[in-house]
């Protein structure tokens, strides 16, 4: 595709349910970022991949959050046993390196 | 991110007025991004600055990076309602790790 694609666009989960959010980066982009954005806030860093290597996961808020990028392309952010405080927009971005980073439209997660 | 401070948090200006948004990093930057975000949408890239003292312009928006590469300002000349949105600065540090400020919500009154 021409841009970063995230799916689903919207997800409603019951508290305690596991969810998986997908990010398809731009083909060939080495770097991939995940961010969490609460309403009215700036994006908060979650984790960063360079190819398949997860170089920084310091932003993951708890061990319920897990991200992978096994083949250095598509990435999945998994949240186990979702809680209400997990409700947010999850943004994915990709870049070739220290250059313009392109963002997807985000996945809006609502935990009820 | 506590490493990146953005000010002001919100700004309301009359159409036609100029405005400035600031972004300050506690660490030396490898690069600095400016993005714009409309509610419920993704981030739209505006500019990236990498060199100390660099200045870039796009239409009525100008961004500068100071010589020490720790502070950037975004200036909009003769603001229009189409400029309204959330402006975010993103810092690129040496490890290619990108962090964002909290954003500035701009309202332009016609």
C-alpha cells in the first residue's frame, strides 16, 4: 500500500479480553514505532523496532502489553486482559531511518 | 514525554494573526519533527529539521531549530481557520528513537 495501514480502525473490548492490533508499515521501511494517545494528549512512546529487532520497549506500560515484528515488516501490538485505562488511540509509524516518519490512522480501542 | 516540553498547551487566535509554538528538549536532538493532527485522525508531517540553525518554510508555516539543537519554534503567519488543529513536535535522539511533546491545540477564530 501507499501508506501505513492499521487495523482494525475501531475496537471495543470487554474488560479482561485480549486484543491484537495490526500495523502494516510502508514497504521497505526499517523503523517502526508504536504510540499510545489518550484523549487530549500527545502520543506516548510505547516501543520501537528496527527491522525485526525490538530496540526499545521502555514505554510499554505493563507486562500485559507485548509487541512483535517477526519478519521485519508487519507488526502486532497485543494487550492481554484489557483494562479501562487501556482505552486510547494506538498509533503506528514507520520510517526509512532518521527521516520523515509516516503515521497510520490509528486504532481506537475502547474497553468497556 | 518529560524530555520534550511544548508550549503553550493551547492557543486561541483571531484569523489573520501570527502565532508561535515552542518545543524544548532536555537533551541534544538528532532531529526535530513537526506534525499536525486533526481530531480523530493520524499525524500529518509538516517539517523535519536536523541542522543547528536550520529554518524551513512551507506556505505560511516556518520552523526553526536553534544552534544548540535543543529548541525549535513553529511560526504561522496570517493564521487561517484551516490551520486549526493540534501541533506536535517530535524529537529524534541518537538512537533513532522518536518521542513527542504533549501538543499545542490551536483554535483560529474567524
